[in-house]
C-alpha cells in the first residue's frame, strides 16, 4: 500500500500577493490603458521604481547582506532597506537567511528552500504558496545580520515600510500628476508584479536555461538574456561558485548594472572592500570543468587513445600550475607577515619588500597567462577530437 505525501496547506497571504496581484494586474492595467491610457510620466516612474526596487534587492539584499561581497556606508544601507522593502520580497533578514540556505544546500530538495530539483514552477514561486517546512524561519546562519541595527529595524517595521513604498509613494505621485488610478496601477501594481517575476527568474530559469562554464556541481546557469532582465544576476553559474564576488558579470561587456552601481559608489566612499575573485581562480574553475567534460567525452569514444594521452599530459601540467600558484600564495603571505612585523625598520627593508612583492606579482600573472593559454590548447584538442569522431562516423 502506497503512502500518500501530505501536501502542506496554502499560505493565504502569499497566495493573495503572488497570485491575486498578478491576476488583478492582468485585468485592471489593460482596462485602464484602454479606457484612459498612460503617459510617459507614468511609464518613466514605473521604470525608475522597477530599477530602484530591483537593484536594492540585487545590490543590497543579495550582494551586500546575503553574501557580504562588499561593505556599505549607512546611508546606502538605509536606501537599500527602504527600496528593498518596496520590492515586497520580505525583509532583509528573512530574504538573506533563505538565500544563504539556498547556496549551502543548492539542489537539495529537502533543505534548499527553492530547489530547482523540485521543478520549474516550484522554484519560481510554488515554494512560497504553501507552508513548506523549508520556509520556516531559521536565523542560525544570520547572526551577523541580527547584529546590524538597520536590518533589525527594517524587519520590525517591514509591513509599514512596504505599504509606504508600494501604496503611499505611487499615491503621492498620482496626486502630483493628476491621475491617481493610472499612476497607482502602473507604478504601484504593474511595476511590482514585473519586479517579482524577473527576480523569481533567477530561482527558476537561471537553474534550467544557459551555460555552465565554471562548474557542473550544481544546476545554476549563466544566461546573458536573464542578466539583462535581472540587473546582472543572470550570470548564475559564476555566482554559485564565487558567491562572495561583488560582480556577477566579470567581463567588461557583460550586462551587470548592479556591479557598476557598487563600483561607482566606491568612487564616492559609499562602498568599500569590494571582494573580487582573482583571475587565476576563475581560469582554474573553467579549466577544471573543461577537463572533466573532455575526459567524459573521450572515455565514451572509440579510437581516441592518443588524444586521451595528450589530455592527461595537459592535466598534469594544469596540476603543476595549481601547485606553483599555491606555493606562491604561501610565499606572499609569509613575506607580508614578515614585513608587517618589521614595519618600523629602515627604508632599505621596505624597498626590498616592494621589489620582492613585485616579483611575486609578476610570477602570479605569468601563471594566470599560462592557464589562459592552456584553455586555448584544450579547446584545440577538443576540436581535434570532434574532427576525429566525425571521420569515424
């Protein structure tokens, strides 16, 4: 006899928010558009609110509080606290705690609050509509946030704040503009629903659609189109392996306005200690993933023994590079420690330290370049493998 799984009860508040509001938007926004229409003032304010809310989630809730990717001035933290509340995605404390659990237990259907392994719908919004056990608050992973007075204050006054930001501000804009209903519908309701779902895309689509250049160990993907919709969050495969990097899009051409905002704020002292993963670690992750895939493909193919031998020689070289890098990191740490302990010594010692530091830096850069060249050789090797397989077919 099969035992039936108990389905958790619905969460009426979340059903009203995440089902009721989109239903209302689908009906009311077009009807008012047909009846009265919207002007550029309302569309521009809706776009402004969308970005202010969205980037307060990505730059504040996510990269600042959930991952500690940088430090922020209190003025910027207050800004994120107010506009993040306007996104109506819960308080900083609850959001960041849930997200940390997601990273720690990614794809674990029991412990990941919005595991992609439970399906696209569940990871998009289904996880919020019922009272699942994984949704129960547990702040054991957020003790640092409980010491942040801004986080604690926002959590305490969250309901009042979100009403102010989602009803009060659009209402005031509508009074100023002379069209209360149209402004509240577009800037308040429509903007909120769009903001919800572009954020939810990261939990859902970004675990199904895209490439995995950095790791195959989880379902997260890089997707440039999703990055455009989500203020840079779409480079999700990178983020899941290097979660403390303040960047998600690491290339200059990758769309990541959240990264640009954080970097720009650093120029005026609003952000400091921006964490940036070294290029060597990034190259290492990409090569490690490429080697794993190449081995799997070649092991399944016939007549590729010579290519497998070449691959193994490249992998041994890769291992040597990693060992050299670790040795250099240890050496740099020891020399820095020696320098700090003797900081009051003569100028000659300081000049020698600078010279040694520059030499170490040059050797590290040389190793980074070696990994980039190895990626190119590995790509050529795989092209040769595919050509060989085509000839056999």
